[in-house]
C-alpha cells in the first residue's frame, strides 16, 4: 500500500543502521476522524544529554505517502515518566518540530528528523521522573496516551466532550498564512461558506505569516494550526503558498514552488482523501498540474482558481458599463492567467442569414475588445482573489452546479493533446468539476488556447517533479 515502497525501505534501513535499538512493526493507526490504516512504525530510545545522559523513548508512524509526507511522532513514556509539555511536545506526547513542518523530500530524512529531535530535547527535556505516588496518580493519563501512541483514538471520551464529528459538516483548509491565505480565510468567514475553516500556517515563528491578528480578534469558526492533521476530513483544501526563495530565473521560482508543494500535497491529500484541491498559487496553471500529479486525485477534484475572477469582472463590465447584458450571459475569460487570456462565449444567438451572423460577430468582438481593455486596468489583489476563492468554494460545498471559468485539465479540448491545465467554463459541484461546458467554435480562440497549452507544456517539461 506504500506508494513509494523502495524509497521508504531505504530510509528505514538507514534508521536501523544508525539506531540499532529500534524495533519495526506494522500496526493499525486511527486518525482523528476515526479512519484507520495499517502503517509501518518503529519505536526505541534516542540518547539525550541534559546534564546527565538519558534515553528518551519515542515512536514514529510512517505514512503511506512517505517520503513526501512527514511521519507522525510521539513520546512513549513508561509508568514512572511524566511529560513536560513545551514548545515541541503536547500533553498527549505528540512531538512537533520545525523539521516536520518544513518536511520536503529529498532534503528531509528520518535520520535527519531524529537528529533534530535529539538536539531539541537537549534544549528542553521532554520527560521527567515521577515519584511512586505521582506515578500511581498518572496511570489513567498514561493509559490514554498509550492508546494514542498505539494509534487508537478514545472516541467515547471525545463524544462526552460534545465534539462534533468533522466528517458530517463542511470544513475547509487554507494552506499558507501569507496575505492571500489570510484574505481567503476572511472572505470565507464573511460569506459564511463553511462550518469550520482551518488555516495551516507553515511559516517559522509564532507571529509570522500574519496569523497573530486572527488570534487576537478571534474570528468565528477559524482554527490556526501548524499541524497537517488539523486539516483532516476537509471538503475543500485551498493552496495559497508561494516560495519566497532567492531564485534567479522564472523557472527557478516555479521549481521552488514545486519543491514546496512536494512537502504539502501528499500530506493534505492523505488527511483529506475525498477533498477538492483548489489551487491559488502561482503560476496557477502549472501549480494545478503539479497538485494533480502529486496528489494522484482524479482530474475532476483538482482545479485552479484560473480566470474565475476575470470572468466575473468581464461579465460585470459588459452588463453595467457597456450595457451589453445579452452578451454577458454567455461570456467568459478563458485560457491562462495574464496577458494571454482570451474572451469567449459558450453559445450565441442564431442569425437569420450569414450576413447578419457576420455583423453580430463583429459587433460582439468590438464590445469584447472594449471590455478587455477595461479589464486590463484591474489588478488581482489578495482580497479580490480571496473573494473569488470564496465564490468557488461556495459553489462546490453547496453543490450549486454553477458554471465557473477554472483551471482544469484541457487535454482533448480544442485539439490539445498535452496534459496541461487551462481555464475553461466548468460546472462545479461537491465532486469538483462535473462537466466542461462546450465553447462556441472560434478558430482564433482555439489557436490562442493551443499556443498557451504549448508554452505551458514546454515549461512543465523543464520542471523536476
């Protein structure tokens, strides 16, 4: 069941060689949402110097998307040990480290993770010795922790606490706490699209990424987390992250984004296996393709925000500024984001004769040209993209069957034979793209789409996935 079996085995061999005391097994792990999987895991002790030398017991669970997703790590205290809750350990013994948050294959390895674990434990010892009376009082807590580290969730205690089963309501995860991620969260909250919005802040440092103000003002139904497991059972996962590295060329910038996605997509796909992935990262066509490849999701459940915002603006301009409401009804902006986007229609009125048809086409093209000129002056700010994301998410969660111009797999459309994503009018519902709406045949539009597909495909061929 492991997608990358050979890579996983090689890593486990390295662990065994470096830490021969570890024992390996296959056991059932139960996730927060109650779903279960048989996962490889290993347990043993790591040497930590904190004045004296200590052997700290740990247990690591290897996800089936390893090495593209980080393991789940726990302390495994004995009956005479207490857990020191701190920066890197919670009350259940779950271990949190920067190495896990920034996990990215092939840079990140299990042996590298254990080395950082030792280094952090030497700064702040995660366990302490209990007296015999303390150990007795702690037995019930340890029993619960043992269940957690064995991969069992105490569902009864959770139901007593009145917790709502996340599988029964609408939950959205927004990945990335930059300006765009925050804008998406606020737009989703304003439109009351979901019962719960999780913001995954993958930045380093407690106040980085712009999440501090969200915490201060306590936006309703919004949870901020650095742990991928918080995204479990999301109906929609919105990707807003972009690499801020020191890349020199455009290709280097995109490759940095691809490297970033390699540590994100397998993890969110693992925790929300039935989600729709909605990509807002740049360049949206390429990053939607990358998300599709890394997730192994069906094409219908991986879409990009594409030209949804441009299309809504285009139709608004036609209706309200140019008073061409009839034309606006079936008008769309399609293709790729940027200067190469093109206007198109999904249907047109049938003219009485060829002369009238030609006149109608010329009139429509003039109006479209004027509308596109107005559209050029409109930038895509974070808040406007956030509103577009909320609009798309609303159509998906409420199964509205509404038509949007979104980035979808264009292979087979307009004689495009390569695996590229372009914005095309699509009907959206709970399963993502339900159907692609047929475009009016226009040789010029088809030529532009084919040109965009060719340049995007050439770019993708240069990337290392």
